[in-house]
C-alpha cells in the first residue's frame, strides 16, 4: 500500500524539540510517528467543532472586527 508523503517543516523551541526527541526515544518510537498520531487524534477530536467558531475567536470577535 503506497501513500503520498509530504515533508512538513515548522519551527519549535529547541528545548521542546529536545524533550520530545528524548521522550520518543525512551518510549521506543520516533517523532514522525508521534506527530502523525497527534495530527490524526486532533482531526478526530475536532470533527464536531468544524463549522463552529473557535471559542476563543468567538469570545474575542470584537477584536477581529476592529482590524
């Protein structure tokens, strides 16, 4: 089974990256597998929220209207 892959680069504080790398190593996993798992979990957990305003955004709507 072949999947298209996409390289994703993003910035992260060094101390957080080091802690993440160390934790993955201790758990005998890798950062790619864990990031993919976190993204899938985020998508699954957000399905009910799609189409609904984000709570923070809706509570600060007046700030957005002024820009």
